[in-house]
């Protein structure tokens, strides 16, 4: 997968906001998978802490990923994430090995 752009995000749901965050992340995944350039988009739950989520996205170009991150629904989510997320997301960019 050389030349792909991968973004991994980790977040912890606020107490009593887990289900709301699950709903938000599920919607983001469904919409992201329909966008041009999206090769993979997963949302996983930590096996030991049900409030911790990992988002794993792979895009065929930096432009496709930037387009996704700048869509109105993504901007809306990021503007409201403090309602669901304890602290903030921790993001990691991955290069193809």
C-alpha cells in the first residue's frame, strides 16, 4: 500500500456518553467509506476498556484524506467532540512500511 495515507485516532468516551460516541463514530465510518479515495475505515473498541475507541482510516492520497477531514459533517463532529470525548483524540499518522 505504498503511497497511502493512514490516520489512527484514539479517544476515550466521557462517562455516560459512550453510546452517543459510538453512534457518532459509526455514522462517520459509514459516510467515510462512501467517499472517493477511502480504502479502509474501521472503528474498534478496546478489549479491556469499553470507553476507549480506535479509528483506523486508510486513504489513497493525501488529497482524499484532507477532503474527508474538511467535509462539513467532519467539521461539525470535531466542533462537538468535547460533548462525547474525555480530553481529546490522540492521532497518529502512519507511513507505509
